[in-house]
C-alpha cells in the first residue's frame, strides 16, 4: 500500500530549520510577551502621534518593532501548525498569535487616520525637521492616497479587532480540508491500494491508466460532496465579509477594494479576462491534443491532467531537481545563483509530504528570518517546477529584506508572482537547451504547457468565477452550493469546450483554498505574463542590462507601486499586448508539441 509517512520518519535534512527563527517555544513565549508590551507602548501615542516630527518618528519606530515581532510570532506558530495540522499544541499557538495580531492592529488603528488628518505640506515640514522621516516618503504617499477609504480611529479600531473573526471562513475551510477530511484509497492497476490526498490528487490524475484516473477522480469529488454545505457556507460568508468591508470603506465593490490596496486599476483585471477569453482557441487546441493521446470517443474530466507524453513523469529526485534549478538561474547572475544554492543547503525547505501536513506549497518567513519553503515533494517534474516557483518568492524576500527598510519589505502579491514564474520560465529554457533524454524533454515541454494552462488560463477562469460570485451576491442572489456549482460548471464548459462535463467537476470550486483570499488568483495570470516578457529580455543578448534590472526589481520590495516597479523592469501590465505575447508563447510551444504528438 502506498502510504504517507509520519513526520518523525523523515530525515532532518529534508525539514526546515524553524529553530533559526525561535530556538524553542519558550523563546516564542518571550517574543509574544514583548509584543504585548509593545502593543501597550504604541497605544500611548494615540492622539499625539503627529504632534511633532520627533513624536511621529517614535510612533513609527514603535509600530515597526511591534509589527516585526508579531510577524515573527505568527509565522513561527503557523509553520509549526503546518507541520502537522492535527497537533493541538500549535493550533493553540497559532490561535494566540492571530489574537495578538488583531490586538496589535487594533492598537495601531489610530495611526493612519491621524496621518490622513494632515496634508502633504504638513508631512514635508516634519520631514525637514526630522531627516530620519525621509525614508517613509512613499509610505506617506500611500497612506494619504487611502484617506477617502479610511474610517475614524474608533471604526478602524473595531475593524482591526474583528480581523480574527472576519478571517474565520478561511480558517474553518483550512481545518476542514487539511485536518478533518479523509480521502479514500483506490486500487491501482497492480492491485495496490493508493491513498488519495489533497497533495497527490493531481499527480494521480496524470497516471496513464484511464480507469484508475476515473476511480481517483470519482472517489475524490464524492468525498467533497459530503462537505458541500459546510464549504458552501464558509465561502458564502467569506464573500459576505468582503462585501460588508467594502461597503464600510466606501468602495463600489470588494474587487475594487482588493485592487486598490496595491494601487492596481480594475481595468487590469478586466483586460486579463477579456484577453484570455478571446484566446480560448489555443486552450481548446491543447484539450484536443489530450484527446488524441487518450483516445476514445470523448475527452472526460479525468483526462485533463494527462501529460502529452507516452509515459508517466520520469522520477526527478529532490537532489536532482535542486541541481537543475541552480543551473537554470545562472542568467540572473552569480549572486542570485549562489543564494539559491546556499538556501537549498541551509534547510530552507520542508520537503516531503507527511501525515497531517498542510497541503500545497508556499514560501514563508519574515523580515528577520531566513526564507522558508513548505513543499510536498512528489519526485516528479511538476514538483521540481513548484520548488523553482517557491524559490523565486524566497529570493525576492531575501533581496528585499537586505536592501529595504522594514516599511517596504512586504511586497505586493501582484509582483510576487512575477518573481516565482521567472524561475519557472528560466528552468524550462535551461532544460530544453541541455537535456538530451527525449523522454524527459517531452515531459519538460508538457510541463511548461501545463504551467501555462494552469497559471494563465485556469487562474483566469478562477478569477472570473470569484468575480461573478461576488457580483451575484452583491445583486442579492444567494450563493448556495447549487448556484456555485452551476456558475463553476458554466465556466468550465466554456474554457474546456472539447471535454464532456459531469456533475462532479461542478464541485471543483470547493477544493480551491485561494478563494478565501479574495481577488488574489488573477495575479498568477498577470504574473506569468510579466515573467515571460522579462525572461525574453534576460535571454536577449542585445539587452545586457535586463538581468540587472530584474534583480533591482527584486530588491525594491514595495518601495514603489507594483505597476511602476514592473515598468522600470521593462514590462507594461496595463497593455493587453503583454498578456497576448505570453499567449503567443503558449501557442508556439503548443505547435512544437503538436508536431511531436
């Protein structure tokens, strides 16, 4: 029987080193107490933060120390919890950390309203009197920009205190999906029982045996059917939370509110959806290719992950993946390459799936810590690409932390997904240029096509789903599980027109955790579009400064707005041509794969 090991059965070298953040839980407790003290210290500045330049600087420095400590406390607790979501001890630590974060946000809620009571001339005068305030110049611009959507100090305090409650739908969903749900086992063609998990479902859907894929597909989605009311209620309340918050902050919609944070106009979202909609023919062509490989009268939902190759993915052991990735990022310069290599050797990565471990993958850590990467590595090409993706985030964080003050260290997701996808694109270029094994080359080409399909098309489909769901809710239409099923099935039918839909695929929305971070997923699609454009420049011998501009982009954090950062790096994300150029690359690779198939 294929089984998932317990954490203690994995060698230490394949686990992340959280002790570099806090050596023990006792150290975490001490930091927690320090954060409580700082919360009280910050509260003492309420009503007088902008009295004079010296007091404003003291307030900002206290605020930063508090938020850095809260970030460290929260990250440690979450990563410990993610090691085993069944463990009560770290569930409790995470709950305390979340309460602490709400208390800190509440204590700091007076700061922006007090700043917004000033005008730019007042702030410039203070900066002249206290030169150390100069570093906050862009921060002040951002705060003043949001004045129309910031409420009174009393209301902001209430909203901050409610942060723990408003995040409840996502937390409920996370615990349900990762800790409580138990997926069945199915028998593979060799007669062995294979346990389905959130992490291996996609991998199992890539198996060559069609009946096995169908068995996995049906068992997986039948399990989701047993929790449809719980998940539907969680998502409905997440959408309602977005709506009410947008109303309180005087936005026309939750989407406008979400995009105003990073100062990205909603037209970027609309342009993405329209451009991708106008280019569904290439996605349909990709689906038809899968039908040719699968055979039979119909392309079914359990065929969509089938690779356009004659065999399952070659085994790519973790060490081999690391070697490929380090070699692939060489065009970004010796410094970038050496940082990647050192990170992989320094226990940045928690590598393998274990029982109870948080599903998926992410890059974590804080301004004061080394980067951390959660993986559920499956020894395949897809896992190698996921590792490259998360390392892009980690290097972005490391460069930013070294080059920027804390106030600009928390870069926006809009640019974060560029950094991750640049690594994926460079990996594809490197492997297709150097790997001679025909079987592996076909899998690399297939993997890149799949990354395009899942990142540009699928995430845009997700973005359209949540946009429509929010629109329906705002129009007074109840978001019942049945309505959400219908909405999702309509979109799936448009995007994957050559395939036959069934009732189970309508439930796919239930397994997407990113929907609990509203209007987040579109940034994967804009990210790959920008990344493809950047890599074209980096690989162009006629543009020798492209790599340096890109590393500079990584080093600037949030010291400017996302569209400005990308424009300086050489990409205009307001132009539909940027998305179209990425879709053209997808079409070119599809042409090459068609010739092979």
